C-alpha cells in the first residue's frame, strides 16, 4: 500500500516546517504496517485556483492529483493560521472538489476506496474545528476516514515554540499517531479487499 502526505505549510522549501515533521512521523508509523509513502510540500508547486482537475497551461495540480489517485492513504497536513487551516490547504480542498464528478469504470466516486487522515499544528486554538472541516470535505469527495483518523498538536497561545522545536514528541501525540496509522492501514486493506459496491 502507498500513502501520500500533502504538506500545506505556507513556507516554501527548504524552510523548516512543523507540518513536515508530524506528517513524517505519520508516514513512519504507517511504514510499520507495510505502507510506503512520500511527502509533498504543496506550496512548492504552482497549484492554480479553481475547481477543475486541470486549470490549464502551467497548472501543476494534475501531477499532484495523479499522486493522490495512486495512493491508498492520503495524509492531509496543515498548520493553523488565525484559527483556520492554511490557504494552501483550502486550495487543495477546492481542487479536490472536481473529483465529485469523477467516477471509476464501475460508476463509483473515483476517490471511494481511499483513506484519508488529518494532521493539524499550530500555536493557537483551532485544531478541532479544522479537523472537522477537513473530515467533512474529504468524506464528501469520496475518502473514508478511519476511527481516530486525526492527530494534532497545539502549542501555548501567543508563544514562539513550534512543534519542530520540541526536543521530543509528546507522548499523547505519539500514541495518537500510532493509533491513526494502525486504523488507517487496516481500513485501507479492508477497502482494497472489499470495495464499496457500485451504483445499482
């Protein structure tokens, strides 16, 4: 099985990214269940605004979309800005909206049978709200979210310590990440072995 981690930080490479760190920890946890994967920093690509699978010349979303379609598990990571997901994360959701009209050869939604989990970081409140928004959007376009399919970390409000600056991973984050990976790998295997039924 394969996983794709989308990092929706606002910081282009090679800047340090807390989202990259926790996304990487999720990928490492998935690897213990036989899942290989890669991480992509979306802001490094010219993803045009719009709600089509391809917005024309220069749009780099189609290449990222192929990676999404090739993956069994999507790890969707975003920082928190002003209490909300990043603008990059919102753009990815808007581009995924095009998948509502895409179906497989049996008439199923093209993303049905794929699993999505969420990663949210920040130094302010908002993780629960962002997770709920991501769950709704990802399920709407066809993904399945496993039990306890989200992990987050919030630092102290109005402080400067980021997740990437921590000397060690907090135990609660580590245990939640392990549970997320276990449940995501299980659900992905179930959906591969027993896909959703096609429309009648």
